[in-house]
C-alpha cells in the first residue's frame, strides 16, 4: 500500500504557514539544486511569490498525519492573453519522496488547473537534471525546449533549464 492510500494522507489548499516546511525543503542542498534559487535570500523571495498564490486557492499541500509533506502551486498569470496556461511548481519533502506523493499532487493540481481555472496548458521548469522530469514524462508532459546555461549559480557554474508542458482539451478527459 502506498502512503497516498492511507487514511492519514490528505491534500488541502496551501496555507501561508506551510511556508516554513517549503523553506526547509528548499534549503536542502540536493533539493535547491533543482530550482532556480541559489541561497536563502533567493528562497525567501521566491516563498513570497509561491505562497502568495494561496489566497487564490491555486496551491495544494499534501499532508501525512497532519504534517505537510509536499506542495504544488499554479502560478496564475495577470494578463488576459496568458490566462489559458500556468507555470506549476511542485516539491515533496526529501524524506517522503518515492511514496507516490508527487504523483498524487500532480494529478490533483492538473484537476484543479483544468476544471477550476480552465487552463488549456500546464508547464514545468526543470533545472539541471531535475528529479521531477521522470514524473512529468510518465504523465505525458512533453519537453518543449532546453536552454543551456540558463541560470548562473556561482562564478563559473550554470544550470540548464528545460520546459515541459501538457495540453488539455477542455471538456474531455485528461490525455484524450
């Protein structure tokens, strides 16, 4: 039985207080390597943006035994020309990975994006060799492009960025 099948597992809308967990996960070296931020200052700035969307109920938090173990958020666009798609960020507590939490969050954020926000497309940025790319490919996200040396990390260190996207046909079942 996977953790997401247990009664102690739940997914709810993200709250501002979830930020403490998000920051803790992001600041772990192996995790931060898969995002565009490079230090605590940049993480703090990103948290304001990431958690700011919680007021629009576009973020979901996975909890196990009442404790957050993963967060995903739709980044809403303020421009009418771009309102049909969204960038998505997803993170799972490193200690809770490989327990189907990421898959559950991905399926739920797709449902929210497609059925509530009426998005036609969802996209993910994958930095470096991001661990999430395997999950995205498994769920029919297509790599649209890769930008070499996109983010400067240190003096002579860069990360590539790949963009993955999934398109939905509104009114039809996902993947149809």
